[in-house]
């Protein structure tokens, strides 16, 4: 029996399902077929990759009582595209034989205030203070359109304020193909081969699905508006995304571009998975970026609980800087990343006030100067927008530290160390005094 687990695209939070699961896409319009070549119909089996497979049943408003072996069962409704044919084509592009999944159709609902999905699974104070958090419930637009998610034996398609018949045929086909790539990734346990770094792993899984879907679109003449392929669409849309979407979308956008540089065909994806990138810097700039630089961060705060929140990566730095710095300056200031660590501090007693220390090491002093200058602009902008204090310090030649939180925390925080080893000391208990 396959191990069923929802793909890690829920990240540390489960935000609006459309955003996180929408065929793994963020924003933008639906794709459309190329003008001269219609999207394949449910009865078009002449171009199926596995030519020995039995013909796919035509999709009708009344589901068949039983699905023949080797065919994709659709539960909860019907689809105006041939799911079996799409799965066979994805198998063919990837050069594998996989277990056939089920597709489950759901009708999604969202409150008109913009909230949807389950509650957030972790605190987003860090993101909110820096201006890269998602809209809080009641402030965002409600999801609409098509969303998708995958397990190793099932694809879930969620239709918000629409129906399968109303969704553009090419968009639906590309979303289904994208999710089928994830099904195969999970059957192969690729999510376990790609290292412990969540964002790099996600970039290879999601970037891989975008890359394979791009090859699928080329093979079967499907494009987005403007005659854009799936990869080209991300190039077009990524700069226009909201800060939160940009931090998530970077893994799709840069992950697909990384694969575009390394391989030509979909069936070469597995070779990359056997030798994946180690950092988001490598994903963005290529493997010549080299490994992360040494960096250890510790806390000396007896009356505070310090939690290591891990590495944020260059893509998050870009999202943070972009709120106060123009696009070109953001890319320049984020380039030269060497490593980073984020610590979160909570008082053991007293008020529940959260503080953060973000330690960032750069390739050299010049890169650190450039980043520090850009970060100071962010701090100046955010200090007047949120109820928090900020300090930026240079602990060593290559290492910059951002401390932020209630003023009672920031005043007590002391930063010391070297480029390779930094200590964040916090004296005294947590308190609202001076907040």
C-alpha cells in the first residue's frame, strides 16, 4: 500500500488553499491552447505515450460504474479532459511506469472576507514585522478558480466558485499534468532524496513539476496567454507577486530555471535529483555559487527560550528587500549570500512577546556592505509600519545581524562573535517595560 502524505507545499503554514495548491501556481491568468492546435479532447488517444494502453473512456456527465485497470478513476464529479491520457503522457515524458492515482474533485468554499483553509500552523511575527506575511483573515481576496494538491496515490482538484466545465481546458490539463508529476515524485520518494533543507527540496519538487509541465506543454502545443510556456509564465509573473507569494513562488520560478540550465528533457530530472543543489543560492545562481559558508549561531539568554528557525535563504532575503528597494538593487544586494540563521526568543515568564535575531553572513565585506545598506532602508520603512523596534549591527567583516521585536527585547539583546560564530545574548526577563 502506498504511503499517503500530502505534498510539502503546505510549507510551515496552511494558507489559502488556492495560493498553496493551485496547480502549484500563484496568480496570473489561465493558460490557453495555442491558436492553431486545440487542446486534446477526452477521446483523443492517438498521441498517448503508452500506445499499448487500453483506450480511455470518454468523459460524460454520468461516471462509468467501474474504471478499467490502468485508467485514472475520477471521484466526486467528471472532468472534460482525459485524465488517463494525461497520466500516460507524463509517464512517457519522465520515462517511468507508475501506479495509477485517483483524482478527487471537490467544490471549495471561501468566506467573502478572504479567509479560507485551516488556521496557520505557526506564528508569523517574523514575516509580519518585515512585511512579507500573507494577508490576515478578513483582509485578503477570497480564492477563486482551480486549486490542486497531490499525494502518491491521489490528486485533489478543488474548484472555487467554478466547475470543471467552466475552467479553461488547457489550464485544467496543465494543472492535472503538474499534479501527476508530484504523484510520481512521491511514489519514487524523491522528497526524501533532496536533503534536509525545506526550501531547496521544495524548489526541486515544484521546479521539477513546472519543468516537466513545460515540456508537456511544448509537446502538446499548450500555452498560457501571450504564448507563454509554463517556465516563461513564471518569468513574467514572479516580479509582480505580493511579498508572501514572491517568497513562495521563488521556489517554483528559480527551481524551474535551475533545471532549465542543467537538463534538456523531462526524463533527465532523476539525474538532478541524484545530485541536487544544496542551497537556494545555488538554485538561483547555479552550482558555481558554491556551498554555504560556515556559520554557527548560539543564544545566551537564561530567561528566554531561544528556538532555531533555520536558514531563510536568498529568496526570502529578496522578498524582504523588495519592499523597500527597487528590483535591480534587491537582486544585487541579495547576491553574495554566504549563509544565515534565524533565532526566535520568547520569555520563559511574563508576557508572550516574541523577539528575533537574524544573522546573515556574506561572501565578503563588500557584499555585506551592500546588503546592510539595503536592510537599513527596510528597517526605516518597517519601523513606522509595525509596533516593533529594529537594530542592525555588524558583528564581523562579513556578518550582519538584524535584531527586532518589542523594545524591551531589543534593548536587552547583545550581539558578539566572529564571522563563523555569533552569540545572541539577552539579559533580564521579558517584560512590557519600555515597549
